[in-house]
């Protein structure tokens, strides 16, 4: 009986299909999440072809500054003169969101809370030019998550308290595979700056008499303003993005000045003291649109259009006094300016591997300016030259550039470019018209070697060995 049972079981096992005899284990599905994080300021600086310093949100908020000029003057190689940042090597290009800053715009009115980042490029490039470099201020963009923020800052600068208050609301909405981001910032600000003057003059007059004078004085700049700069980002796909930016700003200024002249040697002067005051009103509206397309190979095409309109009005009074403190000459001045401009730009980036790329592009700007200046002395108006006569100026600027960016080895990069500038200006008054044209071709070569800890250590060790005096820590 046992033998028959064993034979039946063996026969059944032989007839069982292999799939049923051994059931293969089912693989458990796995989820792989890939997260992309934006490059840090230090990483952007290391990967930059030219010498670039990136000041991001962390550094902008680090010291609680009320003005972007306070941030810039702490950077090495940058000084601030008359509320304008300059690199000490020479001419500096100032950009606002990649475009030239409009006439009459003062960066002292920008608070760090309104800025996404600041890019400081040292040395010339074919894309932007500039003998010393470029300072590009990029305003805040639409956040990835909902953001509501209120910022208030107060300070004091020699004259009176000054402050800045900003209210912003940002969010990003999803519509299938498309996303729409917006950022709505509103800023109210005041400024109060002052400066003292002490100047000694030494010269000779027409009669060859020695003239020595000491000029002392003080200037105060007071004002307040309002800015609304909404931004809209429409991400149509992972490769295509459209953005719109609007900047509406209005400023009101009240400037005062005092001068005192002391004659140490030479003939006396008619006016030994002077007191002046100037009130101004400035308004600006800028609209820009951009389209960006990326491809899988890393190619990128950017197109930009922009239009700017600004107006400024100012009125000044100036009174001089003689040696007996009696009023002498009274002067008045009136100035009005109107500016209109349109811009077009295109950029094409063609990477050649991971460490080599070409950048080609062009910029075109057309600007129209109408200006009138009036000057009155004791009620009598001066007419002639540029006084009392309105004139109109038209400027057309076209730039074409190509540059080759190459990083052959770590820590070393090279930028070779060519830039062609064509400029035409036309100035017309009631009686005369001037037309000037110019063309410039500028080759650019920029070499950069970045030192890190290991590179600096290797250089130190090599130098010590060469001098036969290498300390233990260097070897």
C-alpha cells in the first residue's frame, strides 16, 4: 500500500508544470525620488567662467541693511561715490535685471528685501562690456511655495531717521503640467543722507596774483518713494518658460546745501556764503517680457523685449550773501526731462560638452529724450546754449557679440570674445541739429585661476621647497 501511494505521488509530481511546481517571488515595486536643488552662491562662483561674485538671499539678510548700497560697499573692490557703486579698476556697467538702469534711477532706493541676488562680474566680457566689470541686480522672482512676507527696517543717518517697509505675496499655481507663479511686492521707503565738504583752493588770477581760499559746506539729501514691481512666471513645460516684469516707481526729493568761502590770500569775493534748496519729482514705469527655451542637449535660447518711460521735474532756489551777510544774487532753476526707450535682446547658448560652451547674442536699444532747463538770476532768465531752449535727443545702440567659454582643467577658465558696438545719436534744438555715429570693435580675453584650500596649500608647499625653508605644516 505504501509503495502504491509513493508511486502515485511521483506520477503527479512528474505531470505538474514547472511554473506551478515553483512559484517565483514577485518583485516589490520601488520608488526612486530625484530632487534637484539650486546651486549655492559658492557653487555658482566656482562654476563661473569669469570672476563672478554672487550675493544671494542669505548674505542680503545677514546684516539687516536698509539699502543695497550698504551691501555693495562691503564687497572687496567696490566703492560707493555719490550713491553710485563703482569698481576701483575703472568704468562699471550697472544693470537692473540684465538691462541698463533707467535714467534717474538710484540704487539707494532699493532694499535688500526686494532683491533676489546680485551678480558682480570682475573684468570685461563680450556680453556686457565694461572695463572694470558689471554689477547686475536681479529683483525677486516668483517663489516655489506660497509666501507672504512683511519687512520693516529703521535706521538713522546723520540727519534724521530713515526706514523701509515692504509687503509681498507670492505663490505658484499648477494647471496639469504647466505652472503659473506670481510675486507681488510693494515697498515704501525714505532716505536721509548728508555729507560735509572741506576744500582748499590755491591758484593765480589773470593779474598773476596768488589766490588762496578755503571752501566749506554741507549737503543733505532727503526724500521718500513708492515702488510696485510685480512679476509673473509661466512655465509651459520643463523646457519652455515665459516671464513678465513690471516696475512702477515714484520718488520725491528735497535736497539742501550750504557753502562758506574764506579768503586767506587774494582779492575778496562777491559772495562769501551760499544757501540752496532743490525739490524734485521722479516717476518711472518699465515693462519687460522674456521667453526661454531649453533643449535636452543643454542648448538655450532667450528672447527679451522691454519698454521704459520716465519723467523728472525739479525746481531749485539759491541765495548768495556778501561779507556783511546781506542778500546778494538770488537764482532759480527749473528742469524737466522725459525719457522713452525700447529694448530688444537675444541670447543663444551652445554647450560643447561639460566644460565648453559658446554664447552668441545681440542687443538693441532706442531712447528718446526731451529736456528743458531754465535759469534765472534776480528774475532775469538766461537764454542761450542749453539754457531756456528745449532740445530733443535720440539714441540708437546696437551690440552684437560672440564669446567662447572654456574650462580645460579644474580651477582654470578662459573667456575669449568679440564685441561690435554701433551707436548713433541725434540732438536737435530750435536752431541746430547734430548727428554723430560711431562703431567700435572690441576683442576680449579673460583668464581666471581659482584658488581653493588644496591649491593654495600646493602653491605654498612649492614655494617653500623652492626657498628650502618649508615648515612642517606645509609639507
